[in-house]
C-alpha cells in the first residue's frame, strides 16, 4: 500500500482496502501495532462464543443426570414411601447411566461424522427429553414397574451423556483459532458443572418430589433444543463433506465477515485452503476406516493417552463424590445441611471451571493436571485421617473443606482435562470415532466405580475408600507428568504432526504466519 493510515482501534473491525486486506495500524508514535488475526478480533470472538454458548445449553442435562442420585436417593430409598428402592436397586439407579454412556460415546462418533456437529446436538436433546419424560411420568402404583421405568430413563439419559461429551467441544475447536480455542472448549465443562449445581439447587428446594424435578428438566430440555436452531455448522466438517459453499459462508461468519459464499479476505482464504489441504479434499482421498487408521501413531498415541487419563479420572473417585455428595457428606461427619454442602460443592466446581480457561492458558495442560492430582491426593488423605487422627478432628469443618477442595482441585485438571483435550489431540479424520471410543472407555470405568462404591464402603469403611482414591490421585500425577503432551498455544495440525513424527513441529504454531494468496481449487 502506498499510504499509511492512522485508524482508531474501534474502527479496526470494519476497515478493509479494496483488495480485502486490513490496513496497517500505527500508534501516535508511528510504531506498527501488533497484528490481531481476524478470528481473534472482537466481532469474530463474539460470534464464536455466542454459538458455543447456544450449543452448551443442552449439555446441562448431562450434569443434571450425573448429580440426580444425590438429590433423589433419600426419597427413593425411604422405607416410609409407598414406592421405594432396595439398596441394590438404588445402586443401579445411580450407575446405569454410566453403563449406557459408552454406547452414547460410540454413537456420538458416528453421528459427528455422518450428521455433523449441529444435527448431533439435535439428537442429544431429543434423547435427553425422552429420558426426563419417562421419569416425570413414571407410574407410582407398583415398585417393580417404577423401577423398570426409572432404569429405562436413566439408561436413555446415559446415552445422552455419552453423546454430550464430544460435539460442542469438537465444534469449538473447529470454529476458533488456537489463542481462544481453550476458553471455548471449556464451555462443555462449564455446562456440565452448571448442570450439577442446578440439580443440587433443585434438590435443596424440592426434597420429596423427584417427579417434579424431572418435569422441570423436561421443560428445560425443550428450550435447549430450540437454542440449536441458529447455530451454523462447523466449516471444517462442511469442507470434509464437500459442501464448500456452506463452508465458505460459515467460515466468513466465524471470522467476523458477512455470510458470503465467496472468500475475499486473505487470512480467511489462507485458512480455508489450509483446511482443504489438511482434509485432503483436493486430492479426493477417501477417509480410511477407523480400524485401519488406528494403526497410525497420530491416532493410537492420543487414544491410549486419553484412555489412561479417563481411567485415572474415575479411579480417583471424582464421579463417586458427585453422585453421592449428600451421602458422603453425612458419613464424613459434615455438621451442616448435607444438601447445602452439595450446593457448596456445585458452586465451587462452577467457579473453578469458569477460571480454568485462564489457568490452562497460563499454566498449561500438564502443570494443571499435576497440581490437580496432587491436591486431590492430599484432600482424600485428610478425609481419611479425620477419623483416625485426633488433632485433625479439632479443625472446624475439616470434612467440608476437604470435600469442597477435592472438587475444586479436580476441576483444575483431572476432572476437566480428559474432556478438554479430547477435542485437541485427535486428527480430523478420526476425531468423531476416536472421541466416542475414548469417552466409552472412560464411562465404563465410571460405571465400575459408582456401582461398586456402596459395596466397597460397606466392606472397607469410607476411610479406606478415601485412602485408595488418594493413592490413585498420586499415581495420576505421575501419569500426567510422564505421558501427557502440552498443547497450549499450538494448532491442531501441529499437535497431529508431533504424534506422527515424534518431533514437536513449529510449522503451525499460534504465532502469526505469512499469509499467501493461493487459489481455491
């Protein structure tokens, strides 16, 4: 350009030259301002964030389903109720959703690849609505009939939980640039944590009417389904399916431009071409079968790493504390209302999850995971020691502090990281199927831990259960340090290259790259 313009910062969004390039911005001292990529500017970030929020609204049902046994178990097992469950039936009620969750995880992979990210969210909301309706309108005349209806409802909501773990996270990763990718992917964890808090609050106010709680969840799920309507489909998936006109419109929208089927801005053009190249659409290469792709290092390495991370997530008792929060609080010697303790746990998780984006971007994934696991280890040992060590019993509210700290610290890393990194580590060609398989393995471990907890507690007492969870948290810290890769500030292609070659690639780092005007094939 022949002339240098002085532009106010607020005018940056709308300024382009005739060829679509952003003018050079200079300060009052004639120093070049730092270049902000188009996808990280205010309008683009606002659009990306809003659409991710709409998608995440439906995911609250996963958190609600996870925390439901905490607020309903007392009524469902009360012998004074006309219809109540036995201890064995109650353990099935608490855990069967995690048994069906792997099915939802596998189904999620297929739906993400076949139907796309947006349509997968429709399926998720329909299944969740069906599950809540089955519970809301369960017949209360016969305990066996009620039990069957509750099991079907919990089985269906487990499928919805499995589906919910991947689509919005994958969607967030695909519509954003590396610098803001973390905070958008984090929306899934925030939604699940918020869903747990919402169900705890409902349980605090509605302690003796589990069907009313289910009716409220039905109404919410209908609202969540409506929120999916305005969401554009992921440009990456559209390119992969050959729907190029739609992909261009979506990519323009997510980069803060008009929804046009023509790309004129050089940054968006370069990103679109790189997207085409990475998906190998230009060469007409077909997607290989997943079982064949799993032999490739960029697939099986992250698959094994994340399966191990999900296993440690469950073996440290994170889901056990969420599902049995009220019961564990009572048995640990908490002196306040156990439902209020559950709400405090929920508030702690939501607050921590909201801060997690900043923490992960400053500390990185590995450091967050290590600090989280070591802190959880300490909390479990404190809970166990409270019954054995006299001076610990003199500390006011130690069980409450330890349980809430356990939840907060787990949210810093071990609870959130597996779901967070599932959207970062897998390559595009297997992202749906690999995500589903990984979640399936994780939920199998969740079912084992939640189903066996009552029996393990009766056989060993709570104190020894806490010791076991503490030991597993310590081993998890070693695992994170030894095998988990650092993905902070790196593009998805750079992460894939590292797994493929074993060398940390510098080609696709988040720093600005020289944009080349290349033609679209």
